[in-house]
C-alpha cells in the first residue's frame, strides 16, 4: 500500500471519530467536548491535505504529473476535503454541532465509499489529452467548493423540516446559515460552470453543447438562482425555502453522481 | 348621446390601459422570472432523460409509436433547439432586460444628493460615538484612510465604502444579457465544420452542417505537415498533435501545432484537434502502372474497374491481405491478394497482371473547425456575471458620518446588510481614533 492511500485511510477513520465525538457531545452536552471536536477537525483537515499533496507528488514520480482531480476516486476525496474547508471557513457561523455532525457524516460517507467500493479505481491514472488543461484545476475546485457549501444548505433545509427541539438551532439562525452557505456556493458554482464553459471552448470547440453534465449543472444553478429570488418575496420563506434547498442539493447529487452512472456524456470519467 | 358613447369609450380605454399595465407588471415581475426559470429547468431535465438527436429507429425501439409521435410533434428529440425552447429563452431575456432597465432607472432616479443628517438622526443610528479633544482634521484623515469622502462641509462630512455592491445584481443581470447576446451572435453569424486531413493534404474548404454536409471555403489553405500520437507507458494516449501550415496566395504564412486543448486560431476560425484514425494505402502494380489505392477507392482504366473492399493486417500466418472486388463482364467478383504469398501476390484479373506490393498505414487527423464571432461577447458576459456576484455578495455598502457638535465630534454609521461585520469594523475605527487620546 502506498503512503497517500494509508494517510487517506486514516483520514476516513478520523471522520468516523469526529462523528462519534459529536454523538458523545449530544449524550453528555459538555461544552469542553466542542473544543475537542474543533481540534480533531483541524488535524483531520491537515492530514487530508497532506494525503492529497502526497498523491499529487506520487503522480509526478509515476511520470504522469497531475493534481489529484482527475478521476472519480480523487473527486470523492476532494469533495470531502472541500466540506472540511467550508466548515473551517464558516467556523463562526456553523457553531451548531448538529450541522458539523451532519457534515462529518457526509464526509465519512464520501471517504468510505471512495476507499471501500470495489467499483472505484484507486490507482493514479494518466490524464487523457482532454483533461490536460490548467482550467481543470480551477473548474474542479470551484465546483466542489460549491457542492460542499450546498451540503450545508441541504442540512439546514433538512433540519428546518425535522425541527427536533433539542438539537436544531432556531429557525431564524438556520435560515441565516442557509443563506450564508448559498452566498458562497452560488458564486462558486457560477465560477465552476463558467470556467468549464471556457475550457470546453478550448478543448472541444464550443462553450456549451448541452451535454448531460453541463445541462444538470445549469439546472442546479437555476434552482439556486430561484432560491435567491424567492428570498426577495417575503411570503415564500420558511418551509418552501427548506424544500428548495433540498431540491437544489438533490440536483447537485444528480449532477455529480447521477450523470456519471445513469446518463453518459463527454464528462463521464469512464472513457 | 355622444357623451355616453364617449364615456363608454373612456371606460374601455382605461380598461385596456389597466390590462396593459398589469401585463407589463407581470412580464417584468420576479414571479414571471420564477415561472420561466422553472420551465427552462424542467425542459432541460426532460432533455437529459429523453434521448436527443437519435435516429428514428432508436426512438421506435425505446418507446411505443404513440409516444414517439408526441416526441416528434413537440420536438422533444431535440429540445434545446426546439422553437418553444427558444421562445422560453426569448421571454426570459425580455423579462430580464425589462427588469434590469427598471432597476437601473430606479437607481438613477433615487440617486439623491448626499447630505449630512441632523444630530438627532445621527444619534439614532445603529452605531455612534463622540470624540473629545481631537482635532477635526485628524479624525477626518483617519476616516479617509479607510473610506471615501463623498461630502465635506464645515459642519462635518460623509464617508462611504462599498458603493459598488449596490450595482452588484445589476452587473450580474447585465452579464447574463450580454452572454445571451453573445450566444445569439454565434448562432447567427458562426458555423461549425469538420475537416479530415492526411499527411501532406492541402485543403481550402471545410464541411459544415453534419449530415447534409455543405462545403464552406476557408479563404486560405491549410496543409497537414505531420500528425503524431504519443502514448503513456501504460498505452493510454498522451498527446495528439497535428502540425499544419497555413498557406495564403501560395505563400507559407505560418506553421503551428494543433493539439487537444490548444486550438489554432487564424482569421476568426479555430481549428481543434478532434479525432484521429488509421488509414491504409495499398501499393499495386496494375499492368505496367504503379498505383496507390485506399480502401473503397475505385480504380478504372480501359475495361478494368476494381476496388479494395477489405483489409486484414494478418490472415492466419500469411501476413497482410486485401479483398479486391472487380467487374468481370458486368458481373461483380472478388479475389484475395496476399502480400507474402507469391502465388496470391501476383494474379491476373480480367487478363491483366496485378501485383499487390505493399501496405502503408498512415494516420489521418480530424479537425473540428468553428467560427464564432460571439465568443468574446460571451466571455465579457461571464466576466460581468462573476464580477457582479463578487460585488453583490462580498462587498457591502456602508456610510460613516462625522458632525461637529457642542459635545465634541459625533461619529455615526449605517449599513443595509452585514450589520454584525459593520459593528465590528466600526468598533475598530472607534478604537483607532481614540488610541492616543488618553
Ligand atoms: C438565471 C438568471 C438570474 C440570475 C443568475 C440572477 C442572479 C441574481 C442574484 C445573484 C441576485 C442577488 C440576490 C441577493 O442579493 O440575495 C439577484 C437579485 C435580483 N434579481 Fe436576479 N438573476 C437572474 C434573473 C433575474 C431576472 C430575469 C429578473 C427579473 C425579474 C431578476 C430580478 C432580480 C431582482 C429584482 C433582484 C434584487 C435586486 C437587488 O436587491 O439588488 N433576476 N439576481
């Protein structure tokens, strides 16, 4: 086993640990546990970053030299990393442990799927010519930061519908966090789609060709644009915002997974 | 009598006016935006679920005939180019343009002269404090370091920061309009085509329009000087490069490589490396003549007419072979030639001795060619959208007022959003101004 694989395996265990500590917090409600959670979170994020960098470094040793952004396995790992990054960036606003718990659970799921599913290829693969572009980096990073921010929005939507008294923050705060995450996610998604279009122009000769992944990213973008405009109409807040946030994230998931597995197109990593 | 008639006319007229107004209000409303965006989203989803631009047989194998008729009727087999989809986009554009214009005019109308509020108003602002024992000049200088002074008078001054954020959503919406204009430009004045080149080929035209290919002259010539593929150690393709020369009026203008992600741009046309393939050339001696044929290329001379219809790199252990079809007194026949088997290398066809001497396999390269005069407009739109998003979400507008009062220098601040962050910033400013006060 190669060292970056080992590190990422350990990172997976750390996300599990994070989730367990969250559960412990809910059981005991000791405030000290919270600072412990943040400490582990920083360590996990650091390790995760090191793991990705090692993988990057390793690809140069294998004479293929590319950032770990090129196949499904790498994208899962980068997604989990982006979620941690968003947690840290939004630290001041995400102080509710139920949200960080949910996010750690999502990261755990992504990491576990990446390392355990036999259908996900772990090896570092060479970049096909279409992916050899500097646009790859900015395109993938902005998209996954957006997806990570939308995961926060999704959790807010779910929590606001569940409304468990002892866990869930007040409705107003949830809506504020939801809006904050969309403020980060929407510009990031816009940047992701637009850089993707510029890249497609240089790689394939047209900036928009209605391929399924492009189309689904547009659908996602429209849903979040709807959320931003619906906010402008006072009587539309509350439950409907929650539903729209959930719909937005379902669309994200479909853009990310569904298109690869169900619909085929230029973007499917398979070829 | 005429009076009542007039009255009726007036009523009808004002009714029409009312309907016009409410229609206009609806067309420019966000409600309409939401309806349109939802419809566009739903149609887009349909376009990813229903197979697009497939041949008829494929639809009939996927769906019952009745459903196929519906698909055809509404153009669901090519949704993104269906008239009603364009109509949705046009309505959306109209909605967006009117909405943006209205907001623009409102911004211009409400742009009042900036005035310094009265003392009481300042004291009622969310944040304020009073400085004592400080030079007015000094405080103004401190504030100017962070903020822009928009109004200065003897009574005091107004400072502002983040004004740009007011225009954020305007810039986003304008960016979307610009993007739509750019893609319309491309749709109207651009085209896409394809070009296949073999090493050494010179072409001065390309084929556009997919199935019913049309010939489009380039206005110059392009010569394929070389084509090469490199592979990774594992065998995956690493790079395809076509080296081309641009020739104009028999003069070589330039020589450039075209590779994936690195198109060649010349005279508004872009050449992209799209595909490549392998093609075999067969060297024959027919009678006394040396002839090079490609697969399916017809050779005709005198009474003889033949073509290679099949090529095998290896036939059992006997090396490469070609299946040649020819006409023998109007009757089609076939015959195998094998390069490495003397008896099958030279044979007589219709009385003429033919020898299959050699096979050369050459690459050909497929270049996608496009002209899109709208692409720079689209890039401008993209840049505006991103800039507008940044201005709208990551900058916020706030004002600080300074007024000389009997108690000292009164400083107060307001903002429309991000109150928390503003309070923090205001507290920092207060601290800074008071720093060497004690
Ligand atoms: C896909 C298309 C659109 C996108 C991506 C978009 C994006 C945005 C964004 C990001 C904002 C800022 C929201 C906020 O600050 O929370 C905004 C505000 C707004 N949009 Fe749109 N918009 C679109 C279409 C439209 C259309 C067609 C209309 C016309 C009715 C419209 C009307 C408005 C209005 C009135 C505001 C509020 C302006 C303000 O308060 O500054 N939008 N839009």
